[in-house]
């Protein structure tokens, strides 16, 4: 387990970490998610020993490593830009850490072969980094980090320099790799989809503090505040409340928007809106709408079938209602040292 307690780090007047406390379970894959300047990379680098805290402690597997050098923390670190040795082959890059530790040649040979097979680079041993694709270079970097059997694997935006399709493929691959090797992994990302896709737990950071930490489904369905809800997935503002676009029901008249529930359109918050634009996104359709009462813009997500059934076109009038509205409390429902607290939701169908 990694335990960070009361971590503070300032750069002049800027508080990169402001009394951060978090536990990262052994064998988990935890994502540190937040916007630029939220403190996620500073927290990761502090765990690695690359940044010195102003105050606070860091323990790994029960050992206080706050003042321990990075080389003695038993950590593998993968950066966004590979940091490969260009003059070395793939085999030599992966074997580098083992050679530095003066491991026997047969052990190095066996370990490198095993890792190259695991990361899907078997047969690429004699190529140089320049002869690999971006995704292949990143897999080589991960193999190199894992070669020394670290207690902890730290990934700092590892897929940020890659295109969307390669990132998606590597996310799937990373999840499979983690399930195979079970090394405690911490991933820094600003990509919400990436965090939801690969992580067991997500810590959402903002302005040097942890807003909420928990399992992806808990954070998505029961966000602790407006920031967490807005940052972890798409949101729309309907009748003064933040809702998920896929939780907005559309109809051609108020009664159609009510579905099977009883009550009036007014009591259930049905809104008259004008369709501004219809955008086809594969199976889903995004409908950009304008609230006719307030002039505010918001979006709903529907299936292609629903869009076709409603004959949605720009300029037409529809009625919208939120089928599920998260109850956002004033104070967080999850803190680093607490279990998730169940929050009720209203209007669910």
C-alpha cells in the first residue's frame, strides 16, 4: 500500500499540494485525474521521490520513504515521452535496469524475453526505438520499468502523445497487463475516459486537493460536488441542475417526456426547447438544444433509434426532462479515509 499523509508542496505562492492524504491499496490501479495545475503530477512525482515535499509523509509497503532517494524506493516510472535510449536496441533498453543491478546474464535473458512477450514485442528485440511506432515505444518503456520487479509502477500521462485510436488500444492493453502482473500502479491522466476505462479507483484532484476518491462507478453516479460531476463525464444544465446528457428524456409533447410516471409536466420539470443541432456520434446522437424559457444551451444524448422516431431536426420544438438528477451535497460524500456514503437520487426511471 502507498500512504500519503498531509502532503504539502508550494512553488512560491502556488500550492501544488494542499494537505493531501490518500491511501492507494496494494495491487490496485489508481488514476489521479484532474485538470492542468490540479497537483496530480506533483503528487505522482512526490511518491517517486522526484519532488521533495514541504511537509507530510509517504510510506510504501509500510516503510517511510519520505526522505529516501528515488533509486531506493523500488519504483518503476514511465513518462509521457518514452525516455528511450536511442542507440540501444529494444532488448538492451528493457535489460538496462537489470544490467545496472548486475544480474546474471541468463536471468536477464529470461526476464527480457518474458517481458517482450507480455507486452507484445516478441520479435522486435533487435530493432531500435526509431523503428517502432509510438505505441510500441510506450510498451517498450513499460517493459523496461517492469524489468526490475518494482513494488510500484508510476505512469505520468503515458499515452498523452499518441493519437486517439492508439490510446484506446493501449488502455485496453494496460488493463490486461495489470491484471496479469498485479503491480500496484498509479496513473496520472487528464482524460476522463481513460481513467474510467482502466482504473480500479479514481482520485479527482483540483487546486492541490483531492475532491473525491473511490471506484469509477461511485464517482460517476454519486459525485461529491459540481466539480467532480463536471470533470468526470459530460454534463448538461437543465432547470438549474446539473444532469448527465444521457439522463435527459426527449418527447414531442410534455406527456411523451413524462414516460410512465404520473404527475404534471410542471411538477416533473419538463422543459420546452428548440433543437439547435443534431450530431451523429456512431450509435449515439447528441442533440444540442436551447431552453425556450431561459435561452440557455444544453445537450441531450439519445440513441439513433430514438432520434429517428422523434424525427429530430434543427429548428423544431421538443420537450425535455431529466430522468435522474444526482443529489450533490455541499460537502464531499467521500474522503480519503472514509468509505463511500450512499447518496439517494430522485426521478430515476
